[in-house]
């Protein structure tokens, strides 16, 4: 964010903090989400140990691949939960935003970890495809069926909060994807039992990798955008600019910036050119309230200028 110095008679700022100032904070997920993370981590850690053990016993790469994927999901849940807890810490004079940005970094790191794990599993699947090994299909079926139940329950725990936090959405997508993948592993086990198709195991492993990479890529790109202070998805910057330009008395706007403070909180700064000024602080209060209600922008800072001196028409 740039700080511009202009020769203006009046600089008015809206630094709203709390309901008394029309400020709408979007805090980290409530206690329900904390419980979801705890249950999800416990269930999936146990399942990873069981699935990996039976994968070795059955010599099933599909089970081992899915166990590796589930392990990366557990690490992702731990990262996300830790970041959300850190985001609750109060700001300090030096860290004026607190540790909120950790939620963005955790979604980026967990996505990268998952992609690296899938690359290793995909390579092993290609090697196994060239020389298929005997697989115990009955064990594949039983373990995968258990995975459908565990991952389905975990996904359900995150379903309610997935629309408002990229970390919770990533957790939901991972768990829902895991349930679908487990269905595929079970079907592969049926194919091995009924037809003896040993090659089906590495083929399903590659399909697992493809599905997970496809579903993770969107979260990775969104996390990258947030790291580089792009306007969060779900907020139309043109609509925000149009709203501000249409305010009574506003003849221009510049230095408009919209960025994510965390995966659940968005900030905005802008300079409004108002030759006639504004009557009182109710104007700033109402604008901040509208931005929170219409666009889910909870932290608004506005500078009102009389239009004397240099200005620019676009965000700069």
C-alpha cells in the first residue's frame, strides 16, 4: 500500500473498530470449527496408520497412495488449525495486524505439500504400471470402505464453514475428495478380486493423483493471490469502485486497495475526492457499514480530499 502526500485542507480517515463504529469483523471460525479440526485430525491420523499398514500387507499401491494423501491432509489440518489459533492473538505495536496472515500462508504451504506428495505417488504408480504386482483385493475393499465413512464424516464437519474461509474450504475439499477416492479404491479392489486385474491398482493410483491435483490447484492459486495481496475472490473490485464513486459528493476516487488480512478478513483503503467535504463522521460510518454488508469488507480506511493537488484516476 502506497502513502501519497497531497496538499489538501482536510484529511478525514475512517478507522472503524468495533460495532459502535459500524465495523463488521469476520473472525476465524467459531468453536464448532475448532472441534471439527480436532475430530478430523484424530480420525484421520488413526486411519492413516491403519490404511498404510494394510496397504503394506496387501501390497496395494492404491492404499499406500491414499494413506500418503491422507497423511498430507492431516498435516494440512494441523497447519490450518494452528494458523487459525494464531490469528486470534491480539495485534502488537510492531505486528499491527497480529498473526492473521498465517492463515493464508498455511493454505499455501498445505497445498504445496499435497502437490509434492502426489508427484511422488504418481511416479511410483507409473513404475508399478510397467510391472504390476499381485494385490490383495479383499483388503483393499474393506479398508477403502472404512475410508469412505471416516472421510465422509470429516467432510460433513467442515461443510458449514466452507464458504467463508479458504482453510476450511480446503479441508472440506480434501475430505470430500478423500471419500470419493476411497470409493475408487474399493471399486479397484472389486476388479482385482473378480477379474485378477493387478494393473488396476496403479491405474487407480494415477486417477487418485489426477483428481487431487485438479482439486488442489484452485486452492493453491487462490492462496497465491492472497499472498500477493490480490482482491479476494468473491469481491468485485469494479463494483466496489462503482459504489464509492456513486456516493453523494464524491467526484473522484484514487488509491483504492482491497486485500486479505487473513482468510476471513478483508481490508480496504481509498482516497475519496469530495470538493465540498462531508458533514460529519456519520458519512464514514455509513460507508464502512455498507462495505461490510455488501462486500464483506470489514476493515475500511477512507481519506477524504478536497481535490486540490495531484491525483490519479486509477488505483496506484
